[in-house]
């Protein structure tokens, strides 16, 4: 007798309460395993090792990132790819991960598998990322950098004035602070992009 037949025979003699409790327990157990695996998968795809696992990233944007203020600085606080390129909020994070699945397709089809292909698409890729950051008000920047925590007296007068204006107008960080972790592409910067919110 197979396990299914054995299970059917046992369930035939079970009360509805016992059967319902069993189904509920199995459903909760499966849900727990799926949620745990999903959370682990999301966390794993946010690691630097995952991000630079393909040579397109490792040899292009990651190579540029090395030695920048976000990589090495006097405070020892270091950003990794996901700090700047993946939202921290759960729903936005899942949406971004779904969008990133198309980037995996680009990897598999060799869209930017050479330095030349990457450079040819560099501006287009930058505009895509700048647009995303402008639409969310540079949320990823603000997850670490807070106007309230800035020591204005340690900034130049020009920086103080610009930060005060940006704060008052709600200007996203990316409008001024781009090209600090990666080389700037040729073409207009994010400030010139007209984005519908």
C-alpha cells in the first residue's frame, strides 16, 4: 500500500477538526519554508559577491567603484552595490528585484559582455538608474545620508547653501551627486532629465 492510500485511510477515520488542523499545520509549514527561502534568496542577491559575480559588473562599474569615497574613507563605513541600487523598503525591494531579472537576461544574452558593448550602452544604463533615483527622491542615498545629521559648519559655504536649497526644494541627491562611485558617462547629467513623477 502506498503512502497516499495509507494517508487516505487514516484521514477517513479522522475527525474534521483533526483533518483541518493537519491541513493548517502543513500549509503553515510550507509557507514558513517558502518565506524563509525567499528571504534568504533576497538577502543573498543583495551581497557584493553576488553583484560582482558576473564579469560585466566586476570589470566595469565595480572596478570604477574601488577606491572611491563609498569604498574607502576615514570613517570606515563602506557602501556595497545594494546600498545604492536596491531599495530597502520591502515592496520596492521586491519590485526592483523583479526588474533586475531583465538584467540577468542581458547577462545571458551577452548584451554588455565586452568593455566596448558596456561603453556603448553606458549613458543609456546611467539614465535608467538616474531616472529611478529621481523618481524615488534618491531614497537609497537618504537611507545613509540625512540632512539632520550633517554638520553644516564642516561644509564649505557653497555646499551649505546648496544643501539648504536642495532640502527646501526637495531636490534628489542624484541631481548633484553623480559620478562619485562610477565614471560619468558622456551626455547630460541627471539634473537635465525631465522626469514625470
